[in-house]
């Protein structure tokens, strides 16, 4: 019974983290498409670096997501 109680909160945390990641992807999808198309296939770190390089041109929503995640 104890294992069951531990697994549920972990599953909920994983679900919440996944939902937050999806919100971030949705907020920045257009910015990535506009400014970082050339590095889209190079992985998340390359895209993040590109977004940071183009920070002044990003949408408010994407800028907010980056700020909220300490970027």
C-alpha cells in the first residue's frame, strides 16, 4: 500500500512537468520557426542558445517562458 501512495504523487509531478514543457513549446514554436529554423534539428540546447541570441526579437510569451525557467 505504501508504494502505491508514493507512485501517485511522482506520476502527478511528471504529468505537471510535461504540461509545463508543452506550454513552453507552444509559446516559443513560432519564434523557433522564425529565428532558429537552421538549428531545429541540432537538439534542445542549440535551439535554446538560438532563442537567447534572438531574445530582443522574441514574442512576449516566449520571453516569459524563458525568464520563468531561468534563461
